C-alpha cells in the first residue's frame, strides 16, 4: 500500500523522532516506536530521517534541491537535443529545396 503523506505529517514525524531519540538505545528503535504511533511504515520514517540528514548537511549525499535541479536540467537537455534534431532535419530539407532547378 503506497500512501502519500503531507509535508506537515513528515515534519511532525521527524520532530517526534528527534524528541524520542534520546530515550531509545538506537535510531532504529526510535524509528519503530514513532512509526508505530503514527501508523506508518518504519522504512518510510527511516528514509525521511536519512533525507533530512543529507539536506541538513549532517551526512554526505545528494540534497533534494540538487537532485531536483539535475532532473530539471536533464529534461531541458533532452528537449534541446530533440529541437536540435528537428532543426537539422529541416535544414537538410530546405537545402535540398534550394538545390532544385
């Protein structure tokens, strides 16, 4: 079952995890506890925590903003390549038209 959680829910879950973390022996124990309270998968909460740490610069990795920018640039690059191919084909077509007597 794939559910979409609101940003407010994500913030609340991460805040609860940060508050609960000192009373647990390890992070996974705290994740399971908070996820159980909120009725979500522990894996979802673990991934949110990991993403938060990367975005905050605590752990190395590709930030959410950087990943979105890369995705946007890849899409733009693909569109430009397609436009370039169309322009090349059009120039060949019109060059042939100009060569006709």
